[in-house]
C-alpha cells in the first residue's frame, strides 16, 4: 500500500514537472541559436565594413574625446552612440567594442522577438519559433549586422520590446503599472535610436498601447486614467517628440539624393522576395494576420492577431505612404521594419502547426504528456 502511494506521488510530481519542459527547452534552444550566431559574428572581421566606423567615431563625443568638425552630433540619434561609448569604457579596443556591441544588439533583437511571441501566446515555444524564423529563415536581420545597421537594429529591437510590454500590460485582469512603464520607456528608446525606424516605432507603440487599454476597459476609464497618469504623460511626451522632432527629421531623411533607380521600391521588393524563404515568411505572415484578425474582429475580441494587425498596418502603411508620395528614400531600409510583424505572425502560424503535430503524436501515445510531443515536434 505504501509503495503504491509512493509510486503515485512520484508520478504526480513527474507530471507536474513536465509542463515546465516546454519553456525550459524553448529558452535553452533560443540560447543555442543566439550563441551560435554570436560565434559567427565574433569570427567575422568587422574592420572596414559598413557603417561601423562612423558610429564608433560619433561615440567619442560621449567619452569626451575629439570628433571631426564635419560630424554633427545632434543630427544622429543618441542611443547607440551612447551604448558604444559605454561598451568602449569596458572594452578599450575599438574593434573589440564593435564586436561586443554587435553581439549584444543581435542578442537583444533575438530576445525581443522571443518576448513578443511569448507575450502574444503565453507560450515560450512561439517565442522560440520567432527567433528561428527571424534569424535562420529570413536574411534581413542578419544583414543589419553585416553592414553596420546598429541604429536601425536597435530601433526595431526596442519597438518589439515595447509591443511585448504593452501586450503583457493589457492581459489583465488587474492593472499592472510596471508593464506600462516598461513599454513607454523602451518606446522612447526606439524613437531615440534611428530616425526612420523611430518614426514608424512611435505609432506602432501607441496603437498597441491603445488596444491594451481597450482590453482593460472593464476596469473603468476613470480607474485607468488615474492609475496611468505617469504613463500617459510619458507617452504624450514621446508623441510630442515624434511630431516636433522625428517627423521633421524624417522629411530630410526621405528627401536624400538617393537614386530611385538604385535605392527605389523595386530594390526593396527585390530584397524581400528574391530570397524565397523571406518571401514565404511575408506571405504566410500576412495571411495569418488577416485571417486571424478577421476571426477576432467577428467575435469583437482584441487578442494576438488584432495586435499584429495594428503593427502590420502601421509598418506597411509607412511604406505605402512613401511609395505613393514618391519619396526618394533608401527603400531597402524598410525591410527589417516590415519583416518584424511578419516574422512574429509566421511564428504563430508555425506554432499552431507544431502544436497540432504534438497533440497528434500524443494521441498515438495517450499515456504521455502533450507538452513533451510539442517540444519534440518543435525541435524536429
């Protein structure tokens, strides 16, 4: 009798631990992916490549060192130069500074995709799939680090962090000010990282925050208004900065002398669709967003796909506005901004497929746990 009870208790403990397998395995696989990419970046020479030199030169200003007169410091968003200055304070070697900063920003971008996927589904596996699709299926994010796109990668990263924070803030059932504050803070960092991406980041963050407020409407607008006064003030400040600084700066940004024949919309679409895995991610992501958002809309529900729809509409709407107005900008720079919501949406679609496979395998072995088969299917 005692032996049977001990066996039963041991089985219950084992079953209680099994649901933890998915988040632990997903987090471990994310570390493996990002660790492997970090090794690749570390082994790749960075000297005389892309824009790394000018960002490092600008960071000298924040270290109190001389900067050439032709470099106008206020014209460059400060977040990445300050970050480089901080890294340089720890790693005196300039090349080492760039390598470490490159790796940290790559890992940060991967973490942001992981957190968005997890925030939308409450499952770490969806976050893992977002990281895999973003870095191992598409080629646009890694290209940022190949050519020194540190400012834009930072802005895309902080945008994704803000989306994850605002989605988490809207989960309820209580009002959690911490997530609202985090979302507002990282949204400000996105705006201060890159002019072009920051111009799109602010309306993305505000749209997602607004949807989360709609989800919490049952708490009552007076409660929300009074509890979120500091956050509302912060978001208003970001909005004012967007109107008074980013939008005017973006006008100069989109009227640069770039040749439309060389850097026009055709080059962007070529970059997105010539490499077929990236094109597939866009097609699958767009279909997932539209079908999912339509389903939620018919049920008058604000959930994962409506969030993704808002993110997608703002991102792709910015491209549409530039094309319609004939803006002579560097269109290929739109690629990471456009791809971010598509990567997450494709991850959600793949998550559904993997979950279905896991449940099917579980049906073949009813005594096993579904989470085990889901992890097995995802790893495969």
